[in-house]
C-alpha cells in the first residue's frame, strides 16, 4: 500500500501525518496540484521491455498523454543483479535523484512494479509519498522535491515528458534530503 508521511521541514524525527488511505493521500496532495491515482496492475514478463510495459498500460498511458499533452513516454527498470558492477551503478542512479531539485516540466511517474519514494518540500513541510506498484504520481513543474529508490532498487516505472530532452533537474544544493528517513527506513517502518 502507498504510504504518505508528512513532517515539519525542521523536525524529521516527528511525523505529523502518516496514512495509507488512498483517498486521504489524494486529498492532501491535491491541495498542491499533485495528482495521485491508482491503476489496475497488468501482468508483465519478468524482464519486460519498455515497449511491453507501455503496451500493457496503453489505455492509461494514452489517457494521460491526451489530458496532459506529453510527447515522450518510456518505461525504465531497475532490478538487482549478480553483476559485480551493479551495486555501484545502483548507488550512482540513487544519488542522481536524492538531492532537492526542481524541473521546468511536470514529473509524472507510474510504478508498474516495485516501489520508490517521492519527497515533496512544500510550504514548510516534507511530504514523503512511498509509491508502490499501481501508483501514479504527478509532481507539478517547479515543485521542490527529490526521489529515493533505496539501496537495492527494484522497480519498473513509466515516465512521461513534455519535450524530447526528458529529465532535466535544477539542483538546489541543500542538505534537506539527507535529514529525512530514506526509502529503506520507510519500507522497514511499515
């Protein structure tokens, strides 16, 4: 189940809200223009290609493209591997997104498998949305946020973009992300 945890941005030790209620999550996030949806899961091959993932969710993807005007959509996968270089690649991927940043574009992500946490820094609060398979989260452009996929990333995610350049972040140089519980801690606390 999806988990929303909210803290004052000066007190990561005390959660002000912690809920798994999808309607409450949608209502709380909706106050900031953040869209949260649950989609019915589709069966995917173990090592599904981007094309297979997009085909499985074609109706939902087409609906989002039509309503939001996206021009580029893909699916990415992170999966633990026995390759000795995998831990270093996983850590590099994790660190790329774990600092506060913004985008000039919305950031829409659907989790077809696995999980990840989006942290939104809004009006003096940090909202951690632990997204799991079936969750779509749309972070509006210019929203301060970060993403944590954990120390052993394992997910398949559909990404939507308004331009061909894809993901371009403007990093803020803060230490906020380092002060709050990460993906592994939130998963363990469930």
